[in-house]
C-alpha cells in the first residue's frame, strides 16, 4: 500500500508543479539553515577523547592571596609552577602532566628553508600516553628525559612534512629558538576538537607542531604564550612571573584517574594539600578545590561559542516558519482535491487510508526537500569554512549528520502534514458527490 501511495504522491507532484516546488523549497531552506548550524554545533560540542574522557581530570586549587577574596569565588583555572611541580612529584594519579603553550622559531637542519615560527607545547612525559597521542614515527620522551633536561622533541606530522618531506625523521636534528633538539617522535594525524587540554587559548586550532620537555624549555628560556594571573611581587624571581616560586598561575595540569575510588581519594588529596599550604602561610584563602573530567571541564569553560548556540536557535526558528508555510501549502493542496477524496471515500476508502495517503505525500515532499536541503547545507558549510574563526575548517558533515538531514526533513514534513491530512480525511463524501 505504501508503494501505491508513493506513486500517487509523484503523480500529484506533476499535476501541481508550482505548489510542489514552493513546498519543497520551503522545506529545503529550513533544513539547509538548520543542518548548517547544527553540524557546526555538533562538531564543536563533541567529546574530544571519548575513549577516556571520564578518566582524565583537571584539578583546581586556590593559591591566591586574601586580597579581593569573596566567599563563593571559583578556584584558579591554572596552576602556579610551585604547586604544579609539587603535585607532579607526589604522583597521586595513574598519570599526570603539567604544561603550557609556547612559540618557537624553527630552522631546518640543512638551512634550505627560511626560519619560521610555530606554536609549541612544553610539557612532561605522561602527556603522550595520557592523551592517547598517536605516533607516526618514534615515541615521546621519558621521565628521565624530563629530569635531565634532555634536548629532545616531538614534532607534528605537518612540521615533519615541511622539514623532512614526510620521511622518518627520528634521530635527526632541528633548531628551535636557537637550540638544537633531537627528534624522537613524529605525531600522526591528531586534532582533538576542542583542544581540551588548554582552554586558555584558541580552542579549535590545530595542535602545536613542537613538543619539548617542560624543564628543558625553562632552562633554555623558550618563549611562552597564554594567560597568566599574578597576585604578588614576582620581580625578585630569577624568571619573573614564571619562576619556581612566583605567585602567578600560568600552567595547566591534568591527571588520569582510573576508578571512582581514585577520584574521591584525589579530591581529598587536593584538600589536604591546600590545608598544608595554608598552614605553611602560602595559601591565604579557605580551602577551595575542584576536580572536573574532560566533558565537565568543557561545559564549565563554555567550550561552544555563544554565537554558535544562538545561530542554532535562530536556524530552528527559521525552520519552524518554513514548516508553517508548508502547512498552509499542504492545506491548500489537499483541500483542493476534496472532490477526489470524496469519490475515494464513496468507493470505500477509510479515513485512515486518506490520512495515510496524505502523510505519505507530505513525507515525499520532505524527502525531496531533504535532498535540496542537503545541497544548501553543503553550501552553508562551505561558507562557514571561509570564515576567520578557529573552528571554521572543522565544519564538515559526516555520515551521522548526513542521515540526520534526511531524518529531520522527513519528520518535519510529516509534522507539517498532520493538520492538512486530518482536515482531508474529514471530507464528507456525500457533500462532495452532491456538488459534482
């Protein structure tokens, strides 16, 4: 029976081409706008490391002075160097890593290309296994390399292509910020979105191209970049605000905890540590600690830009307007066939059959509108990718969103067809036959 109703719908399209075109266009415009914004939202709000996002945690403590304290204040978003290094030494998690962003000038080993600047990350050995970072060649450094201030580096696939033509560069040397480093690893394709491990900078750019041991970067005074918050005099420090004892927060710190029991134990550890530091006179505020897993931290930081959320609501509002227009057009079309419906009813068709026929026709309109809407969504995403926003090049539709486009188009058209189909099945055959 469905096939028969579908063939009737196609015949109806041919008889009312202008009306059909208007309905398909209304559905397509609404679907195109909605799926463009929904795809962007879907990409930006996804889990960047789904295999272990519930095991990776971002701790927070509050080392600031009492000056300006207000009850209910949030803890600091970043760590001082003293606290990050202390937590790292205590090793209370399965894995732990401190880190910060940086920038470095790169020179090729053979000097065949001009020096250029790239983003860098200064971190510790557990960064790579903790975040399941994929390697094309080699591997990350060890804790012993951290301790010895080894001049080793992990580079991105893109940097390896630029410097070494994509060949296995493990064991070769590069010059970064004037110092020579031995390459021990080359990353494979890796781009978590958002870049959850550092929410202080652009959250949707590509990962850094150079990774260097943290203490090596400090020994070489390599340039850093990112947010920094100071609450005391750091001028006496040898390294200013980034010295080992400077009262400034500028480091990110992550810990891996494999079980709920370990999570609770780590929370207690943070409280005890905060109490100890306050007793020693370093911390002046009441104990205030937090521990968020990846998705909780992204939500806390508002990872999805507010303008993207607004665009989704506006697009679905536009879809609702398009559906209202489609309801009116379907009413006009179905009630314009009242005499045909009356004849069918007189010949024995039930109201249920009339309702089903009209819904199949509405669904067919949605299917065709979905195809056209998919084209419009593709054009919309192409326009998004031309924008200067950091997330622009991530705006691609995958299979899940492709299927969602057709599902949304058909469901929307069926909803729009409910009222017209109900009105059509109410047609009284006797009145229609009498008027013929």
